[in-house]
């Protein structure tokens, strides 16, 4: 019986630990009101488009229906990006809260040591009351920050379970796979809904001009100017969008390099921590030295996690803009 219980526990823990980002994403979709809303809005937009096409009496009205559909598609993309950003924040929320709790605990321990040292000096008559009061204030502040971090950690766990499910557990990422493909600027331009809408506006403006029957000079000039403005918008977007996409891709490349550098910094912080701990065991380093080394290591990991989240959000954004499966690139980067 005991053997069966232990085996069952191992199975439950294994399921909890190895539920990956794809499973978590599906759970988040099922529990997210925002995802339900964007799905329903997408369905309504498709129904509206089909209805508009059926009711269209000419090509002009068909183009107007297409324009409305493109606007809805663009809104859907932006909503999907926002949803993905929320997912990434929620996915790592417990890990972030845990690191913040570690930081607060280390700061509290350092403040306790400082207060103890200042009190010993004051009791011996070689420390000032001002130094002791400052240390006391710092200890109170550190205690307050620790209590706040504990509460944030518990809230993060509760929110995580509500949105991801109790069987999903996310561990702190220590390695990532940065060998993944990105869309090109030309692919982003080809899938740009902003550019597609601008080009459709040119078609509509041209059709409006061509459809004039015995117009006055004023009316003709009015529609000619509308066409020229629509054409100018296309040229403007061709330049601005290309520049924007180039900057987006460059930002991703820069973040990749920042992550690579930060991974090296984490290794350095870990080596420094190991050295200080050995020195402490040998009696040539203080407890404060150990705590400061631990704090430097935790802070390096926190910076890494912040950079990783930024990378995931930016990569998912360009995948969404090119209508690619962003869940696959999430799995690739996280090594799943």
C-alpha cells in the first residue's frame, strides 16, 4: 500500500512539473475572459463580413465590406498580442514573485545583521545612537518589504492556479534555445493589414472617381484629391512600416544578445557565490558577504527573466503579424 501511495505521488508531481508552455497556453485560453471576448469578436466580424457581401449590390460595396473586415482583423491581431502578453506575464508570475521574495528575504537578513552590529557597537559605547536608529529604520523597511513580497507571492500563486490550473507548474528557466527563425521584413510587409487597408482605399478612391457621371469640376477635383491622398498614404506606409519592422527585428536581435550576455553574468555571479561560501566556511568571509553574493545572483536571474519575457513578447508579436503559430516558437525558445 505504501509503495502504491509513493508511486501515485511521484506521478502527480511529474505531471505538475512537466506541463509545458503549450499546455499552459491552452489552460489560459480556457480560463481567460479576454480570450473568450476576442474569439467572439472574431466570429461576429466574420458573420458581419459574410452578411455585407450578400447584401452588396456592386463592387464598391464589396470593397467596403472587405475594408471593414480588414479593420476587424487588425483589431483582432492587436487583441491577440495583448492576450499573449498577459499570458507570458501570468506564466512567469509565480517565478518572478518567488525571486522577489528571495530578494526581500536576503535584504531582511542583511538588515538584521546590520542592526545587530550597530546595537553591539552602541552597547559598547563605540557606536552612535544615530547609526543605531538608521539601522533600526532600515530593518523595519526591510521587514515591511518582506511581508509585501510574501503577500505578492501568495496572490501570484492563487491567480496562476485560477488561470492556468492547479496541475501546471512553471519552474525558473535556466537555459533557453535562441536558435529560432524570424520572419523577414518582406514577409511582415506582405502580411501588413495596415498596408492592405491603404491599398484598398486606393481602389475605392479610384472606383469613386471612375464612377462619376458628368461631374462638376469641383466634384471631379474633390475625388481626384481623395485618390492622390490615398496613393500618398500607401507610399507613406511603405516607408514607415518597413522602418518599423526593421526596428522590431533589430530589437529582437538586441534582446537575444542581451540574454546571452546575462547568462554569462549569471554564471559569474554563481562562481562568485561559490567562492564566497568557501571563504565563509574557511572563516575568511562574513555572513554578510555570503548574503550579498546570494543577492547578486538572484538579481542576475531576475534581470534574465525580464529580458526573456521581453523576447517572448516581441517574437510572438511578429509571428502574429505574419499569421504564424506563436505557440510553437514559445515552445522552441523555452526548450520544450
